[in-house]
C-alpha cells in the first residue's frame, strides 16, 4: 500500500502519506491499518517514528486504537479533529481587518446557502432564536444575551444545510464570542435585536444583495471589538 519514505521529516511524511491515502480513497473509515512491524516495513521507517506519527493522528481523532484489535481509521468526525484549526487561528491571530473579513465571509457564505437551501421550518428555527433573545432583554443579563446572540449566528450556520461548512464555521466562530459580547454591551440589546431582525427579514425574502449589504454595514459597527 505504501512506498518507502525518503525524507528527514519522517513523522510528518508518515502523516502526509496516510492523509493522502484517505483523500484518494485507498484508506476508508473503519479500515484497519496493518500491524506496526508490517507498516514500518512498508514505509521504510523505524517503529519509533511510526508510533509517533500514529500517536499524533490518534490525538487528532483520525485513528482509533482498540485493545487487542489494532489501529483503525475513525468512522466519524470528532471535535479533536477540528481543535487544531482554532488553536492555529488563535496563535497566528491576524489583524483586525483580517478578522473582520473572515467574519463577513463566514456570514455571507452562510446566508447565500440559507437563501438557496433553507426551508420554512429552518426559518422558524431562526425566528425562535430571535424570540428567545427578545424575551430575555428585560433580564439585563448581558452574558446570557451574548450567548443567545451567538446562538442566532450558529443557527444561521446550521440551516445552511451544509454540514461540512457548518462544522468548520462553528469552530472559527469561537474567535468571535468575546467580540460579540463586547459589541452587545456597547450597542445595546435593542439595537442588536433590530439588526438581527432586519437580516432575518432579508433572508426570508431571499434577497441576497440586501442581506449581504446588511451584514457588511452591521459588522462595521462591531469591527472595533475584534
């Protein structure tokens, strides 16, 4: 299955080989990897390097080790697969402008998918999030309102009906939890609700241009909190 590795970065090369085998379909979810001695021989690497690579892939949720059963390709995704993405974004945090562009791109792409694919039942889910937010404004609990604000945006991702996009975008949205709360405190819950309702109306009308324009203008007022 695998060709010998000719590189000093042995561990990364092993990871890359297994990754490419998954992409090509040579390995599939649920497949059992050959035993370590055989796999090390196929790669032409030491068992120490192989174990380190397999341990890394296990930590990422790509491989699952079973006692007395061997090592298998995972059959379903896990949060551990996406965690490196958020840590990378945190460590390599970009400028305010870059983060602003990322937030707008996420929301606009989600809205485009929602307008194309969402059902009336999906719109009800989004409307329910607005109702929850409105019902809790009188509490004055900004932490709760910030969570409900974030949930509105996460529901928007959900009803894009593209699970792959939604999963990745939900991870990236973790970057914006604090800016959302800071913006809420400054703008006030009533203004935030008004913004969300205007966006909701544009989406329900399936008016993509109006929805995009609203997103850009609404986010401009929160750029300072990124």
